[in-house]
């Protein structure tokens, strides 16, 4: 079985994902961000491979998006 690395909320912030917990919950519910896993009690984490894939998809999406024609 492959080793799984998990990320804490602080790890997400270090990766540049600086949104509120409420926003993360909404994104997760809408399928716009990987779902959290419950570690123990109120501690939660995200699977690093899923967050990495999400970030890669955002970078790829950026290359296709046109913000404005000047």
C-alpha cells in the first residue's frame, strides 16, 4: 500500500490556500476541493496527493482562461 501523507489546516495555509474554514467546507460540499478526513475528535486533515492534484488542475485551468482582451 502506498504511503499516505496528510495535510493540516496550517499546511494548507503554507501552500497558499488561505481561505476560511467555511469556504473550504462549501468548496468540499460542492466538489470543488478535496474532502477532509477526520483524524480524531475535531482534528481534520486532507490527503496531500488530492490537494496536489487540485492545485495542478487550478494551474492547468489558468492556462486556458482568458481574463480580458485589451
